[in-house]
C-alpha cells in the first residue's frame, strides 16, 4: 500500500513558526493535525515553493517532514492550471508573484499525489483545485480536539 501524503501551505508553516494568524488556536491546530497524520503513518510534505516563502520553524518538526521539489512534473501541472487560476476571485488582493508561488505550491502537492493540502483561511486554493479538476483535497486546519484528562 502506498503511503498517504499530506502537504501544507506557507500559511501553515508561518503559523507553526509562531507568526501571526487570525485562525483561532492556529498553532495548536496545525501541530495537532500534523501529529495526527504522522501517528497514522502518513507523511507530511512541505512543497519546496512553500518552504522557500517561509521563515524558520522548529528543527525537530522539520526533521519529521519532507520537502518535495518543484520539478518537471509539477511545472507541467502548474502550466496547465495557470490560465484557470489567475481568474479566480481571492479574499485579498494578490500580486502576480504570489499567484505564481501559490500555483506552484498547489501543483507540487498534486504532483506528489498528496491526499490533502492544508491551507489557512484563503479559499483560493480550494477554488483553484476544483477549477483545474485536481485530485488533492484542499482543507483548512481541523478544529482543535479538547484535551482529555486522565481518569483515576
């Protein structure tokens, strides 16, 4: 059975690094999601374009993740979807450079056959994946599970 792959966007990396976020409990939710996937034997990937955009995150967390390159397969996917995605509405104004990088992140996740791409609050990724008929499931971070107290 092939390993199930999970990818994370730049915004999730920034949250993990302690950067600002409007997502309630963002860092805790990101860590919980990553730990849950790893505990299930799944592998978490940071697409190279996302890592290039980001700041430093904890070394022990980085040691558990993989960074797939933006390679020829991803470039072909990005080229195929570029004309579709630049016309999609976005919750905030996006520069041409941001559009290119986000397209590269989405294409890299698709090229490695990631089952899920976690993103922040930006619904552009989901719209782009749907417009391009990609297989990767674009999701926001799952809600934080309440702590369980040990019963004695």
